[in-house]
C-alpha cells in the first residue's frame, strides 16, 4: 500500500527540498514506479562500472559507480515532468 503524498514518512524539510529540486517523493511512488527508479539506478551503476572511469580497485570502483552512476540515474528517474 502506497501512502498518499500528504502522509509521506519523509521529514517535512526533506519533502520540501525534493519539491524545490523538482524531484518526486520516492515514498509515494507506486511499486511499478519504484521498480523503474531501482532499474535506472542499477543501469547507471553498471554503466559506470563497466567503463574504465575509476582506478580504485573493485570495491572502490563499485562504490564510486553506485554513488555517481546510480545516483545520477536515480535523480533523472525521479524528475517531475513528462515521461
């Protein structure tokens, strides 16, 4: 069951920051929308992991790829606006 936007479990300050950034509240997404955001994060991580961008060993490469690739893809997936 997805909580309505008015009952988001996120702190009001965080909800306000997401709104100002033009991002959707991830706690109010449907299961299908959440899966899309997770898939985007995984794809961004994998893409950056496979590219020889970082030279930090496997653990460092995976961490940096998840942070930058997964983070950027997640932000792009949470953007409000036309699909």
